[in-house]
C-alpha cells in the first residue's frame, strides 16, 4: 500500500496525517523535516517509509505489469519495502524493519533508496502539537 492510499484510510480513523509525497520540496528540506519530526517525538510519531530491500537499487518485474486508469503501463518494483523510521542515533537513522528487525542505516544509504523509489512516506499524529 502506498502513502496516498494509507493516508485516505487513516483519515477516516485518525485526526491528522502528514504525508511527505513524491516531488515537492528539495531533498535537503525533506531531510530536515523528517529529522525534525523524529527528534521531537521519536516513538510517538514514527514515519512509515518506502525504500528498497537491503537499500539496494530498485529492480522491476519482468513478469507482470498492469494498465493504470489513465492508460499508462505500470511496471512494479520487485524489491519495494516499507520500514518504520523511529529516530536518529550517532548520525544514522534507526528503523524498525519487519523482515530484519531493528537496524541503523547510514543517512546517505537511506536517502539514496528513499529517493530511488519516489520519496513515499507517511506520518500519523493524533494532534497538531505532535508535529510542532
């Protein structure tokens, strides 16, 4: 499930959703925004982020594709993976990975993978003060 679909589901249950989506702000601003969120509320405001498995370059399916409503052919990633960014320690990001457990990831490695798959992330907070 991508961030936009997750946001729509979350809106019906939670009062506020911040979604850092594809494009928009410059990479440095996104980096600072994500770091700011996590420094302030490490465990209260986790960030679900889409990266690649093992932070390797993206790979695409040779086996299947589908046609989107606008007629564009979509070729899915075969190594897309979602982890939860929970904080920062010693200049690295701390992530909860459903396959590999708790990990620390070099910031540049994280950003390379995050950028490569479209900068998809979603943070869910119960109120506006959580992100202030």
